[in-house]
């Protein structure tokens, strides 16, 4: 298990959670596969150094941005560029991929202070 952005993911294989790691992409991106139960996500935040991509294979993930919500079901890919305020809540048990780039950067979650 690993906590990523406030959600606890269970990975479907032993060892590191990477499905595709830095060594295969020369640090361009990382791909992790996992599953997580329905539940609340982290507070609004940004990732100052990394872009994020989510592929939902099963379940549902609701993304909240400053001006809208996006409900992502099976077969959906959501791209969140670095610096974009967002959060996500797992609304139905999830199985999918988390992709971030660059893969050799620290994937920092920086909370956004409400005004």
C-alpha cells in the first residue's frame, strides 16, 4: 500500500508500485497501477513540479477544479497540468493508472490555502 495524494492505493503486484519506471523512460514519466476503495481525497492542492494523468479502468473518480467538477468513469483519461488547483474523490472503488511527468521529479502535493 502507498498513500498518493491522500488516497491509499493497493498495488496489484509485489515490489515497487511502478508499472513503467524511470529506467525505461529516461526520467520522462512514471506509470503506476493500483486500486483504492471509495472515499474522500486530499484537500485542494497543486503539484508544482509534475503533470498528472489518470486512467480509470474500473470505478469512478470525481475531480474538483476551481471552476468545475469532472466525473471520470471507466475508460476515461484525465490530464492535470502542473500548477492547476485540484482534488479528486474516489466515488466508486477504483482500479486504474496514475501517470506523472517528469518521472524523475519529486511528486510534491502542495495544499492550496483558501482565501
